[in-house]
C-alpha cells in the first residue's frame, strides 16, 4: 500500500485528506469523530469575535434529481466562545498528536491578531490558516474576502501574523478576484508558508419564485452567499494549477473546492496541491466518505507504481499550458461504435444544433446520404455516405454516423453520449 | 350525466387494488430523470398515438406539469386511461434505448399517468382549464358507439369547433374502457371520470340508441355532416360445440363486464374455471378470476405458449397468480354434471387423445364478432369483417363515413382506437372547413 503521509511545510499528516474550515469542524467532538473515521487533518472553524448567525443559512442547487451539486451558505465564523474552542483544540491535539490540526482565524486589528495567535499557539495546534476568503457578511466589516481582494492589505496582515506566529501560517484565498496570482503571490511575499484555496464564490443560488426573494431566505429577505460543492471544482482546479506553475509560489498548496472522492483529490494533487480540504461532501454524506478516499487513492497510487502520495503532487502541472502553446496540427475525429450505440441520437442533435453538423442519421428528418442536406446552412455539397445501409435493422437504423471529413474533433458528441466507450475520439 | 347514478356502488372489481398506483412527486422525479431525452426517440415511433414522450418527461423534470399533461393530450386525449392500459412493455417502453443500456426502460406509462392526472388536478385547483373548445360551428358529426375511438374523435371535433353527437347502445359510455379493461389496470370509476371530462368539452351523448334499428345510419346521414363508426366488436364468439349454451358457460368480455360494472355480481366459492383461448382477453379474465379467489384457473389453448397471441409479460404475471396454461387442447363438447357442474371434453391436437375436464365455469375467449357490416351492409371490409379505410384520412369506402378502433383493426389497444379517432377527426375538420 502506498504511503499517504504528507508534510505540509512542517505540518505532518497521516494522509492528505483534511476537513476544511466550516460546519464539519465546528467543535472538538466532531473533529475527534472525523479523525476516528480516517481524516488526516482538520482546519478548525474560523475563530474570531463570536458572531450571531442567521436562519436559514444554506440553499443548494439540485441537478437531474441529485441533491446539492452546488451549495451556498451565509453562515459566518464560529458562534462559540473563544475559550471553549481553544480548550477543545487542545483536547483534540492531546488525544490525536499525529493528526494535523490547523486553526482558521479571522480578526481585524494587529493587536487582535497578535493576541489570538498567541492563545492559539498555546493549544498545541499545528498551524494557522488566515481566513481571507469569506465572501459574505464578514467582508462587509472589512474582513474575509475584502482582505483577500486587496493584495497589499493581504500582504501586510500576513506579514504581521508571520511575525507573531511560530507555527506555519497558511493563507486561505478567495476566488472572487480577477487573477488568483495577485493575492497568491502577495501572501507568499508576506511570509505565508502555505496557500489554501478556494474559499467560496460569491453567489446568489436561486430565487423563491413564489415570494420573489433570493435563497436562502431570512424571513423575507436574503443576501449573497458563498458557493461551493461539486459544481465549483473546475474553478478551484484552475486556480490551484495557476499558482502551482508560477515560480513565485514557493509554498505548498492545500486544494479546496468540490472534492467528494479520491479521484477529485488525485486531480488536485496532480495539479499541485499537497493536501486537500473537504467540506460540502462531508456536510452531504458525513465523515465516512474518507474511507473510499483513502482506499481509492492508495489503490490508484499502487496501480500507477507510485510508492508515495508525494510523488503525485504536481505531476500534471507541466502539461498545463497557455492556449498558444498547443499543437494546432493535432486532429481527432469522432468514431461511433455501432455495437455499443443504443440509438438515443443525442450526439446527432448535439452536433446538429450545438456544434458542426457532422453527424447524420439514417432515419427521421435526416436524409443526408440520399442527397438532401439536413444542415441548416445547406452549403455543403457532399456528405459522406454511411458505412452501412441497414434499412431493415430497426436498431442499426437508429445509429448515427460521422462525416469524418467534416468532423472538427470537438468532443461534444462523446460528452453527451450516455454509453461509456461508445464514442471515441481517434487521432486522424 | 352523473356516474353515481350509472355505476353501481357494489361491484366485484372493487376488490382489485390499483396495480400501478399514481407516482408520488419524488418517485416521478427520480424516474423522469432517468430519461435520456433522446432525439428522434424510438418510444415516440413505437406509440400508436405518437405521444411526444421525451418532451413530456422533460417537462416533469422541470416541474412544468401542466405542460407535460398538454404534451400528452396534444396527440392523445385519452392520456389518462391509456397511461394505465397501454401495454408499454411492447410499445414505448419496449422501444426505450435504456433496454440496450441496462435492461431497465423508463417507466413511461406511470410517468404519463403522473403527468396527466397531476396536470388535470393542478388545472382544476387553479381553475385554469387545460382545454378551451373552439367556438361552435353550425355543423355536427354523428359518432356511433361511445368507446375510445369515438370519444377521441368526438373530443378532437369539439375542440375543433364541430358539434359531436355520440349514439351509444348501452346505458354506459366508454366501451371497453369502462367495461373491459382489467380492473387492476383501470377501474370503471376512473374510466368514467376521464369520459366525463371529455364529454364536458361539448360532446352530446345519447345513450340507449341502437343505431341500425333506430335511428338507421341513413337517418343520421341526413342530420349530420359526417358519420364516424366506433362500434368496436360485438358479442363473444363461441366455438359452436355441443353444450356451449349451458349455464356456467360464459363469453369472456361478457363476464369481465359483469365483474366491472354489474351490481353485486359475485364469484361463488371453490370455483374451477377453464378459459378457452390464447389472446389477451383469455389471459385477463383468467388472471382476474384467479385474483378473485377461484380455486383453479386453467387456460386451454389450441397451440403452444410460444404461438399465443396474448402478451408474454401478461401471461407471466397471470401465472404468478396461479393461472395454468394447458397447450394443444381443443374443446369438443360440454355436458352438464350434477355434482361438479360442467364437464368439458377436450382433444389433444397432436396426440388426438381425448380427456374430460371438470369445471364450474367455462369461459370462451376466442374473439368477438365484427358487427360493422350489420350496420352498413355496403361497407367495404376485409375477409374478417374489419372495415377498410383510406389509411391517410380514416374514411371508409362510403364517402363521409369514417371509422376507427376495434371495428377496423379487429381488436387492438385503446391507444390504437384513440389514434384512429383523432385521425378521422382531423380529416373531417379539414373537409368541413374547406366546404365552409
């Protein structure tokens, strides 16, 4: 079994799976259960001046019958007394000395930072994460993402904390900026020893169409929230990769955003993350999902012949290029496997209406191979004939075919095809 | 018309549970999300009424239930009953591409029931009717028989602005929808609900009119712009053997009608039943009697299971209720026996061996007579007496006389009758608007 241990700039962890700061890390009892379930580390729910939260706080997007493909929250930092949290952090660290306990913090003044870092260090925690990401509520008071959006301010506060702290300081970045490199590099310049990203994306997740109030609704009003969950993963992957390939970023990255299983985690690791943090998936399914993450990642590493997870970190970064560096001479065409095709013709309609009119059918309105064009433009004077002409086989008659001369190799047909392996993109 | 006055409260069919109940919202959402939303979908092509199935299911997913119902009704005004009656296993769901994927087709019948029943309930609750009949023209069409073909035709005419007048021999409208569908699929009260909704579109129903006797088709032709024959099939056929008129020998559709519609009709205890036939009516009545507690129910078929015209999925379910199939048996004679009721002499078609089977009831399910030519001797029919039509217009060999349903196809599904009626209605509307 591959070695899953990581060392995140001095923070040691039995595996790269950490809980992100949020409801799953609200108290010590939770985190102890999470460690028992197999999580390697946890970032404690943000400490600061305790606040009062609203009700309700969450709303989600469901997709195709599946719940919570995206989640939006308007919850703020911890609403528990600081002392209670500090006591519990110490207790957790005492009971689980080998696990990574990082404490998220968000306060305002230099003095406040100094004080809270000192008290946090006394708990025996392994690291500190500066919450410069929260895009709702706290940012209206000059904290959270309002810091993360101002590189100069971010650099300054980071430098204070690096000065006060003997522990590694991670800076949690907000994605609500134009270029993630600006705050990322500023954090490194300020002395950050790690970057965590992404925090949530500023969002309105939906509208109650009967009451005309955005969601989630607090009595009869709402506010923007922070968006997370499986839907944000691509945004997070890009930002992690953008930092990982920049030579100015010399510190490890903790990847966050839509991670639900080992495969998601492996993708973040290949794009440069050293650890990953999970919140929404645990809010959805509980701590137990870590079992599959550990097992799946370990199996994957074994099959890939990688003895340690650290060998996976950044493996895909060199292949993440600017568009201008891509090979324009490389061409693929779509091939439909007649035996696997179930005849739904989603590739046909997707290509016809949403791509380049290169897939044709033997039935229905399309009579292309009999000489009558089925494309809207009707400009093409020749359309390749299908390989078969099975007039009498009702199933084969449903199978579309590709005009390979015209196919631009865009992939859309393969993406909409519900049958794995039915449509392959083949190099021309 | 008030169904309370026409359907007795105490009917044997009340003992059957709804075999495929209305989906809950959650069930419908999960099932609807399984649909791939195919383009040029095979399910539509397999539907005799060409219901745009992927579109109505897509509308269920988005929560547009009113739209989903309207999509069904657009080509199938009997969408509520056909959702429950259609043999989807061999039509739409049988053609579903997911059969090729994992063998689990989308449950289209139950989704259609959800779309139509919920859509209608929603429209009623919000008091925004799904249909607005067109302003009536001064033209009318006479429809003979009040079964699914005529109802589909009449409702389409009413929405198109032509006044339909249905002449029905029986006291109850609905044809087989009310009197013939297996009660675990569709009970007569639900069937009547749909019919009442259709009648409310502006259909004039005259029950107790035995067209041919009074009035004659000729009389109707004088008063109406066109005639639609939706007379279905007639009496159950009997094999013509000794003893077939003895008490305890039933025609299958006659017996089903008693189970479904008749006041206080009961099945005596400890009944041994023999059903003669191999079609879906034979399978239906056999299963109904088995479910009602008959001691034994045997289907006697003259050939083998493989050659049965009845659906295999229906036979399989009937067998689960204890129905047995006995192959290669021909009925030869029925005699009365003081102790056991009836004795049926049968002959094995292959071995020619004779046997005597005891029974309390013997049910003949070998088809029904075609009665169309009895009404109109000049009609062009095929050798089985089925009315011949112009396939594009639904018009018979007599100009101005249209037909559809079982009297044309010899006995198919409700949905075939619905499609026929709709096609004829559009031909009639087209003709009338051209001559107007």
